[in-house]
C-alpha cells in the first residue's frame, strides 16, 4: 500500500500556464524518492500539491492509510531572523500548543540530530548557509513527520557542504525511515540519495521515466566514485536528456 498516490493530477494557474499535465505517481511508505527535472518542469508545484499548499486543477491525491504529518523544507531556510535557532525549530510545536519546556527540549534534540548541538542560542545571521539549512531541516523534523518534502534544499550551497548534508540527510532517514520526496535538478545528487528517481519533462510537466537505484545503504563517499554510481548517473543523465527533448 503506498503512502500517497498521485492520480492524473494537472495544474493550470490563473495566467493560463499548464504547470502539470496528468501526473501519476505512487510513493511508498519509508521510500526515498527524488523528482528530477529541468528548471520550470513543475517539480516544486508537484511538491506543493502533495503538501496541500495549492489545489489541483484535475486529478486526485489519495492517502490510502490516511494523510500523515508532513514536514516541508523549502529552497531557502526561511528562518525568523529575530528568533534563535532553538526558537525557530520549536515554532511548529509552539503553534501546536506544546508547553515551553517540552517544546524546547524537543527542539534541542532535533538540533542535535542535524549536528547543531550547542548552537541553540545562535541567531540566523550568525550561521552559515549550510547551518541555516540544517536548522530548517531540524524544524521540519521536530514534529516527527512520516513524510518529508524537500524542494531543492541544497541547490544554493557549495559542493563540499552539499555532499556533507546529503550524507547527513541519509543518516537521519536510515535511522527513522520517514518517507522523503526530494526535488532536485542534479543527476548526481538524485542518484546518491535515492531508491527511486521520477524524471519529469516540462511544458507541461509530466513524468516520463521512473528509475530504480539498486545500491545498498549506507552510501558513503566511496559510492560516489564507484562504477555502480557512474552507471546509474549515465542512465539518469540519458533519461533526463530524453525528458528535456520531449
């Protein structure tokens, strides 16, 4: 039974732009799925539809076992500049009405899980780009969601930081096995992270290929230089090229 089933979903915006056309996709519980495609193909729109942030113009999004708690990590960290790292992470719990002591303890634990123990009292302006994104991930995970939606969260980071956060994200996923839908336009990132890659074509956005990445976890830096990784990257690149030409 999938966690979520996207069935024939289309999205037409008020200006007439057809962002998605007949997208169907099953996402399994505990799966790490990447949605790969060129800029403007509707990847982010698909993520927002799954999250319920925007309505579909046609089709349905079904939750066979009931809609789970959802965490969302945007392209930018979107932190409150007037609040500490701890207060930023604790915000969803505060909005849910949790008492101060419990929410701060859970927020501190979440910061520890993303490698930021000791930075609870730090202001966003004092953090690097990678550290801000870690705070954003901690905030998304502090409610223990069953589904984590990530919209190109590492695209603006340097390669070294990006590789580190890829590895840390996989470690968190392996520990808790929440479901991840990860939007990216990087072939290399999608292959390193994912069990499966849905490749999208643009104008209008649609899924044109579904690739299984059959490689064991944990995936270390050694995987990035392995023949298996290179072969998967070549196939994903070919499918992306076909999607861009479609």
